[in-house]
């Protein structure tokens, strides 16, 4: 890791009340990092609260058996904590829009702002930034901070960090996975992480509703750019028909990457407010952040996202045009 943690350690030493938050629709990397960081800070005698802008997906409840993660709502106590804490720590994102109403309250606070992130794209949060865009997961950064502080994670924290890193690396198959990543994984297993148990909880607990939604999305798969681009979409009507949850679309875009010859893929998910969430994936040589940034989004070279306003048809057409540029191919769509 290339981060000098001395500045953060000084902030920790000189303050008592911390609020940790992460992005909307938190994934395992966000939640696992928050929970592990909470354990580290609590071991130092600090008061810590995790307050997120949206609820924890049901399939990730197992990461938080003590119910430490809270969702900002009308609770005056949570709002008061956001405005009166000493330090806000934002994990796994560097964008105001990604932390929703939590960010709005944070901006009104005089607290110290800290960012721990591995994404390249960012806003000016007027924060102390501890970032490494070469890191495959925020969980790797939190573990590195633990090592720097001489802290040994508990088995529950090891499971949280293992889940964070394993999911953000596609179970260690993405190019950002390095020997250093695997050394961290080895350390977490020694600390009590259980890979087989975690894999079952993360990937083998699908609901019938999720499978039905996946079937609809896969039936719609189309090719463009001479077969190098694969895409599909999900509408609000699909959620109503299958009774599936928006979180059930997680990782569906990766199914599109399994088609032979695919260099890039995207899935569009219509939101309740009629905006469209775009999840973009690619192989080496295709930088999807260049596409996501056209809509105010961002992420990593091989995995990015954005919220887009427009009809499904218009958004598909625009994305195909942008991928045509990235892939250097004609944007001819075919089933």
C-alpha cells in the first residue's frame, strides 16, 4: 500500500466521537470496511456510529450481527450525531452524490472530514484524503490501517474484510488482484475468516424472485459494436412482476461478460424516480470510467457506474455511441 496513515492516526488520537458512512446501496466492500473500521476505533476507546444513506441489503445482514449499521431516517438522534460528531469518515466513495442525505447534513457540520477510498473519481469534499486507486478494495485499505495501528482483527471483523475484498475483486479474478491482495486474504484467514461459509452466504442464498428477474434480464441480452459490447436492462415493471428487490440486480452485469468475444457490458436498471442506474464493466484496454463520467458517474477502469436521466431507449442509444468510441467499432446492434 502507498498510504501514509500518520495523519489519520493523529486525527484519531485527538478526537473522540466518530461517524462512519459509505455510499448509497452499500455493498460488501462498503459494509465490511465500515464494520472493521468501527472495531479498530472502538478498540482505541472511541465512540463510533455507522450511519448510511440507505438500508443494508438483506443478503448482507450476516455481516452485521450486532446491528451496528444504521440508516439515516427521521431519527433525531442520528441527525444530531451527524451534526455534532468530531470526525466524519467516508469509506469507499469520494462523491457527495453517493452519500445522499448523510452528505447534506455532513456539509452543515464543522466536523473533520476524512475519506478512505480506492476510486479514482472524486468531488472536493474538503476532506483529509487517504486514497490508493491501485487498491482492489476499500477493505484492503482498512486492513492496512489496522496493521499500521498494530491491531489484530477479530474473527467477525476478518469475515467482514474478507467479504469486502472477495466481492470487489470478483472472488480474486479481477486484474487488480495482486500477490499483496492474497497475502491480506491469508492474514484474514489466520484471523478467523471462513471462505467457504462466506461464499455460501454471499452467492448461494438467491431468492426465487432474484432468479426470475435474472431470467428476464438475460432474455433481453443484446450485442452491439461487432459483438464486443453486451447489454441488457431491467424496468420497474419487471420488479413488480417478479417481486424482486433492486439489490437483486447486483452482479447481473457480470453475466453479460461471460459471452465469448465480449470486451464491455452494461446493464440499465430503472429506478422508482424513473432515473436509470447504469452498471458498466469491461476487460483490460477498455476504460469504462470515460463512459461513466459523461453522466457524472465514475468508479474504476474496468467497473464503473452512473445515474442517468432519460428514457431507456435514449440511454441505450447514447451508451452504444460512447462504447463505439471506446471499442473503435461500428455501433450496430443485433440480438
